């Protein structure tokens, strides 16, 4: 099995999972939170150093207020609730996205856990109020500021310059992006970083995603040949 350094998930299908059981959508998100806990364990067992989760996109603010509120509440409950487990397994929590959009209570809870786990090497990266295009626009703004201050010559701007101004420039690109519940789209996730990632889509809904699905994704990755444009 080829070693994966960074795996990223588009956690889709919580709403459909709940609907199929006649439950409110928020119950699907609650069950999705349980899957997050399981997947953390699978990644640890597989020796994967970076796990990125697409938890809330910039577009998700358009959902009904009660669903947004329930998701924010779940995030705090889960991530604060997971803190002992993050310590036990020495995992660092990092938030990626427009954190300024988040309610103050959510931001504070996340920042507290981020600080408490900052020294650990393995990383759980949670994308919140995240959009790939928004991230690239953010990088462009930062670069433009440096040019305006005379600290950067526009002629020297290359891919590495842009990569240095993304939200988490020290994190390597994902090797594998997994999307649950069958949709064949990136949905504005890690647009820059996904350039050479392998994509794996499973029809399994996120709350049902289990160890067999995880192993199937890893096996599919192992079977692929990554050429990065070469022969
Ligand atoms: C997509 O399902 C899922 C989300 C928008 C939210 C994911 C959030 C969690 C699993 C909460 C816990 C997260 C962490 C990091 C602790 P959907 O609602 O789009 O499903 P649908 O396409 O079936 O409607």
C-alpha cells in the first residue's frame, strides 16, 4: 500500500441520510460528527499525517438559519468534546477558511483547542467558511499588498509565491480527495491544492462511511499511477 501523507474529505450526504430515515437534517449532521470521530481513528491507524475535512463552505451560509445554527453548535460541541482525544492521539487542530465569519463563541472555542494542541505533529484541518476561490482571492490580495508596498517585484511572482500565501502554506497538497454520496464535483474545495490529487468518489453517505469504505479508498489510491504530467 502506497503511503498517503494527506487525505481530504468532502463529507456529503448527511441530509439524504436523515431524510431516508424520516429524521431532521440536523440529525444527519450529528451522525456525520460520529463519522468524523471514526475517520480520525482510521487515519491514525494508517499513519496518515494530515486529515482535512470540508465541514462548512462559504456557500453553506445560504442554508436556513436553523440548520446553520445547528451546524455551528455541533462544531463547538464536537471539537471541544474531542479535545481529550486530540491530546491522547497527539493531533493538532487547525481551522482553515474565513474564520472572521464565524460566531464569536465558535471562534473562541476553536482557537482555544488550536492553541492547546499547537505542539502536535499530526494535523486535523477543518475547513470552515471555506471556499477555494475565496482562498485564491485572499492570496492575490496579500500578494498585491506586498507589491504595493514595494516589497515584491511582480515579475518574480510564480506558483510558489501564490502557494506561500494560501491559508495554510506549510501543509502539503492532498494526495487523495474522497467525496461521499456519489457527486462528481469538487464544489470549490482546495482548488489550488487539488491539482494533482487523486479523486475517489463513493456512493456511501457520509454518516454510513466506515472502515471498509476507507480501506477501499486507500486501495484505489494504491492502484493508481501518479505521473504529474510526465510519461
Ligand atoms: C454535507 O451534507 C455535510 C455538511 C454540510 C456538514 C458536515 C458537518 C459535519 C459532519 C459536522 C461535524 C464536523 C466536524 C468537523 C466535527 P449535506 O447536508 O450537504 O447532505 P445532502 O447533500 O444529502 O443534503
